[in-house]
């Protein structure tokens, strides 16, 4: 199993590298550099076992190329912290999925299904107070984050909390 810190860093680099490569490929006037940017992004996103140093070098190169287009109106901005976390979590799922054994994939799928079923049942309940509705969204978010990070016990706790809320309000 890969370390979560390594996987998170690779996910950050994939997210940032993908955005920069798309920008450079679409907006630079140099056809050869545009093709190289696409190739760098493909290598960064396609490899299941990415070398951290190579990924950092790739993003560094793409950052330099994007700096050459600093005045371009479509230059990607740095995402807000919450947006950066959301985007990184999307990439993290892909990084972890490439390294998970079948057993882990199975429990994650089953737990995600349980979270979804309870969450959607509670979303359909009419007349829930605002605090309870907020608790439902918060608990679902914590459960999916625990799944993303591979924390089985925490994910299971959130499934149980959602089931309790469902039994209390949607039964």
C-alpha cells in the first residue's frame, strides 16, 4: 500500500500539472511546445507508479512555460484552498485506486453504496430542520473523505451515524 502523504502529493501534482498543461497546449503559439505539454500531462496522469521527483520536475517545467504566458487572459488562477482540496481529492481517488488490493476496493465500494443510500434517503425527507439537514451533509462528507483516505473505521462510523439519522427521520 502506498503512503497517504505520497499519494496526496502526487494527486496535487497531477491536478496542477493537468491544468497548466491544458493551458500551455491551448494558448501558446509554439506548436512543438504545445505538443510537449500534452505529452507531459499524459505521462503525469497515465502512470500508475509515478516517481515523485519526476512529477515535481514536470510541474516545474509546465509552471515555467505558463509563466511565459503570464499576460494571457485565460491563464489559470490558483484555486481557493477548499477548491484545491476538492480537486486534489478527485485525483487522490485515482492514485489510490491504482494501488489498492481487491479486498480494499470491495469494502470501499460497499461502504460508498451504504453512504449513498442513507444520504439520498435523508435528502428526500420533507420537513427536516436545517440543523439536521446540515448534519446529514456533514456526516456524508466525513464518510466520503474517510473513504478517500482509506480509513475504514472512520468511514464505518459515519455509515452508522447516517443509518441512525435515516432510522430516526426517514423510517
